[in-house]
C-alpha cells in the first residue's frame, strides 16, 4: 500500500527524500536557534525603534484624530510583525 499525504495535493511518501528533508530541517533549526540567541540579547526596553513605535501608539490612543477610532495600522515585514505581536499585553495597558 502506497501511503500519501492528505490535503489537496497528495504526495506519495515513498517518493520523499527523507534524509535530505531531515538535513534541511536540521539546518533551518540551527539558523532559528541562532536567531533566537541573538534576539534575546536585546530586551524590549533596550529596543529604541520598538519604544518609539510604542510611544506613537500611545499617542494615537490618547488623542485619536477621528473620534473614538483608536485603530493603528502598522506596515512592516513579517519578522517585525512577529515582534510587534509579542507585546500584545501592551494593548491591555492602553
């Protein structure tokens, strides 16, 4: 019996190059771990750009320019978006 993945695109598990896949995943994990080590070197309190962004958000919430609309739209790359999501507790303090 030939097992296949589930979903719209089905791939035969027998066709997968598991050693290469494992090697690539381990390499990706090493990169992610190195990034995490570097990321923990800078705390949110030491991150000048993050503190500047927080100040702007606080100002918007304190004095919205159009009534009670306190929405803030931030354009950024996905990595910055992930960092912004980490201070979700900030929303509850505003």
